[in-house]
C-alpha cells in the first residue's frame, strides 16, 4: 500500500526489517500490518506455523520496505542446529544487513519463557544489535486507550528490556485499520537509521557476535573442563580414600568375624555337650518312668480286678437283699390283705348270722350256702398252705377253712 507522506533521503533505498520473537507473539500479523496486506500466515490462523524464514516487499509512505518473518527459532525449546540454520537463512534474506530488528512482544506480563527468548536473541546477534533494535508490542487493544508508558511503569522487567534497545519501542493494535500507527513506526525506524548514519547491522557484526558466542562457549567449555578435571581428581581422591577405608573396615570386619566364629564354635561345643548330657538324662528318666509306668499299670490292673470282684459281690448282695426285701414286702402285703379280708368276712358272717335268726328258713338256707362258699375259700387257703382238711358240714367247713387259712398264714 502506497502512502503519500514526507520523504527522506532514504526513500530510494530499501529499509530491511527483521521480525524476531517467540512463537505466538504476533510476528506474522505485525508484518502484514506494516506491509498493508496479507503476506504472511498469521499466528492466529489455523495454519499458524512459520516453518522457515519468509520475506515480503511493500511500499509505505513511498518508502520501499522489506520484511523478514522468522519462525520460532528463538524459542527456548528450539535445538541449536535448527537455530543456526534459520539464522543463516534470515541473514541471507536481509542481506547486506537489516536496518532494524523488531523484537515482537505480546502485551501483558513478561513470562519467564519470553525473557529467555529475548536473552537468546540478544546473545545471538550480539551487543552491537542493540542500537538496531526496537521493541514492538502487539495486542495494543489491551491498553484500552491508555498510553503505553503507564503500562511500562508497572513492569520493571519490560523497562529493562526497552532500555537495552535504547528506549526504542512502538505499539501495534492489529484491530485498527488506520495506517497512522504504521507511518509512526516507519518514522521511528527512519530516526533510528538516521542516528546510525544510514548504517545497518552487518554480517561482520553478526560474525563478531558468533565469535563472541564461540569464545564464550570455549571459555565455558574450558571452565567446565577444568571444573570436571578438578571434580575428577577430587572424585578419584575420594574413591581411593573410600576404597582404603573399605579395605580397612573389611579387615576389621574379617577379624571381628573370625573372633565371632571362634566364640560361636566354643558356644556350639558347650551346647552340644549340654545337649548330650540332657539327652542321656532324658533317656534314663524315660526308662525309669517306663518301669514305674509298668508297675503302676500292674497295680491299677490289680485294683481294677479287685474292684470288679467287690462290685460283683456288692451287686449280688444288693440283688439278694432287694429280692428278700421284695418277698418280705409281698408277704406282708398278702398277710395284711388276708387279715383285712378275714376281718371283713367275720363281720359279714356275724351280720348274716344275726339276720338269719330273724329271717325265714329260706334265708338261713342262703346263709348256709354262703358259709359253704366261705368254707371253700378257707379250704383253698389251707390247701395253698399245705394243710389237709376233712370234709364236714357246711358250718364246720367254714370254721375249718378259716382255721386252716389262719394257721397257714402264721406258718409263713
């Protein structure tokens, strides 16, 4: 995009701008803003990967401008070989050398990674690059209309970063389509170029920075080697001391172990003798106990036999006594029952005799028959008792039966 504005002595020359910074800082978007049209894939696009250095041309305020967009070669996680390759490509694109390095910083708190990235940039291009450098803050819309100076006052780290670039800085708000911010940037770049008398960062400066880096590497390497040599020597000394100490300790341990084994053997010998003595005593004791046990068993067997006999005799005696007792109780029960029956019979006979005297002869005949029955019962009792009764009259039979039964009971 061509913008008509006052011209300077550099209008016929090309101003070469190299954008450096961390991936995601907004380098590609800033390049597109400077050139006024899309030349680089923006970090905000889905294809936000600048794999290699890219260069684009444009004209601003009738000033020829070339912008070199670098990949994230200054990211702290980029390996050294990739960084060296991309820096060489960057310097070739900016040949014979850039007029300005735009260090792109996303507006906000300066993170540790961003600080290391800036340190890496300054280390690679050397201290000579400071006067050719400017900080370009992106996402200026976050200031909400406030001046950048107020924001810088709140961050000592950003103040130090700007100071290293000779207090040269600018702010881009990529949401504004007005070209005034790009013209202002161009004027600042022209002023820097003027102070540098039209000179630009040269390959010699870069080579000097590389030599300084290499010298620093060699110095660090030499220090590391010396440190490693000292550490190796100290380590060897410690290893020897440790080895000698271990040998000494091993000898002491061996001697202690020898004495321990001797004592252990002596103790073992005493234990074996004690064990033999205990085994012998135990064997003798077991034999004695076996003999005593045999005698005891014989005694117990004898006692059991005797007890068995006693129990048998006692059982027989108890059975006999029980039998005799049962017989006696049965006899007493029978005698009692017989006496009760005799008494009842006598009372019945007396009652019948009294009634017979009052009743008719037919009644006396019945009594006679009853007396005959009683006599038969008495005769039966007498027979059971083993007595002989001669046949008599009915009354006589009754009397004889009663007498015989009584005699039989008394005999028992």
